[in-house]
C-alpha cells in the first residue's frame, strides 16, 4: 500500500496537514476535468476511479489525485465512493508550505507520488488499444482542454475585463519575448533528439519557416487573411515579436534582464527537450506547444484589435500563427504518432505534453496577477530598470 511505503514521520505530518472528509456510497470525490489539486488518502472504505477506458478500485491505504497534485493540471478521472468512505484530503499549496521546513520529507513525498504516477501512466498505456494516430489526436484534444489554453487570464484579455488592457499587453510583450524568442532553440533541441532522418528533415522545414522563408502556396493562403508578404518574408519570427513590442513602446532588453519567472520557464522547458526521452520531447514541443498555438493566440488577436492603435503589420506575429499554423501541427503530430506505438512511448508523450502545459499555466498565473494590479506591476518594472 502507498501509505505503508512512506516513513513514519511523513505519515504523521500528512495526517496533521490533511483534513478528514466523509463520503457516502456513490458520492463523487473528484470530477473529470476539474481544476482542483487535493490529494486524497483513503483511510477507510474504497473508491472507484473511472477513466475513459476503465474503472480502477482504490483501497484503504492508497491515494488518488496525485497527477493534479503534482502537475497542477485538470483531473484525469472521475472518482466516486463505493460504500461509506473516510478520506484524508491534502491540498497542494498548504502541503508544500507545511513541509518547506523539512525538505527531506517533501522530497520523499514528491518522489513517492512521482513513482506512483509513472506506474499508473505506464499501466494505462499498456491497456490502451487505440491506434497511434488516434492516441495522438486524443492527446491533442486533451491539450486544448487544459487550463493553460482556457486560462482566466486569456479569457480576461479577450473580454477586455482587466483594469488596464494596454498595460496587460505591454507586460505580456515585455516578458513573453524571453520565452518565445528562443523557439528556434527549442526546435533545434528537439531535432537533435530525433532518431528518424525523415522526422529531422520535416522539422528542419519548420525551422526554416521560423526564419522567414515561405512557399508561395503559404503566402497565398496568408494573403487571404490580409497578411502582406513584405511584412513577413525574410523576417525571423522573434523579430516579428520585437516589432510588436516596439509598437507598444516596450524597450528591448538583454537576456540577463529577463524576469526569474521567464528564466525558470525557459530553462525548465529546455530541460524537458534535452534531458527527457525523445518521445517526451516531442510531447512537450509538439502536443503541449504547437498543437495549441492557433487557439492560444486568438485572445491576443482580439485584445490587440480592441486597442485600435496597433497596425496590422506590427501585430502580424499573432495572425501568422492563428491563420495557417496547421502544417506545423500536422508535422509534429506525425512524428508523435511514430513514438506512440508502444506503452513507454505513449506514456512519455503524455508526460512531456503535461509538463509543457503546466509550465505555461504557471506563467499565465503570474501574468494574470500582474494584470490585475497594474500599479504594483508598474512599480516592479520601474524598480527593475533602476
């Protein structure tokens, strides 16, 4: 049992941190897709975790909710009580804070939950009878449902429901560049991990387009969206984003001036691409990044248009990605399908995707808080440039 595998000091701390909760037969404990982060220890009774393909009994001494607890992602299963059940509910942030003065116990908990997560993901992958193409399509759809794509920050931008929309866009432009300008670096890191020459060749074509090289067919398609060739041809995408920054009056900054939130996102994302398995890297950059781009940037297009002061040429970075980024997605999904032929590859694709989405979700959380208090955020920006 999971609880018995933990040290006695950790068991005692979790008992003190958690809150006892009672559930009646058939009562729902967790709902699929919920954005909650409690870990539940079954102290008495039995739960049933229901996924898309199976039902899993969870006995006394076991836990549920470890994926959301570790990765801060939406729930991946519905969990209901079978008979009367007593649980110990442990919320993510209070737990981490309570164990912050005992790093060995915190490390033990995270390591144990990570091991359980890997075991369950591997088991799910072994039972999965979907074709590799269907699995990739399902993962792509799951990515679009993730909080990182449906974040309150993005909705507030699209609806204009922020104290100062222009400041929010300026702040986004100031900080997002420290991540997005490195996309060619991310793509190069992934290419170096791929084993199939045809896969490397396909992604090299994507890398070429990132530098501003387009086929005539692509230019014709972009023209239908009002994008002029001279706005984009021969201009690398990071330079297009710089043009957007300049239109908002955001000064260029050196890499060493990037905020720690940006540095952490960039470095942790690169670590997935360079240190994870090839399948995990494809899951991160393909399923967890490229497949969401069209949807992700639409709120920014809406917000920028509502300002009515930014020229279409200066904000072309966004419609360029929302209009015709399909072929980038298709290429990476084909590569992902090649890694989805065995249980380990399937589990690693999902893991890489969730890691990338979780990092982006954390970044949106930070920008959202800044956008809700523009005066305090302006002060922090001014202080950083003294």
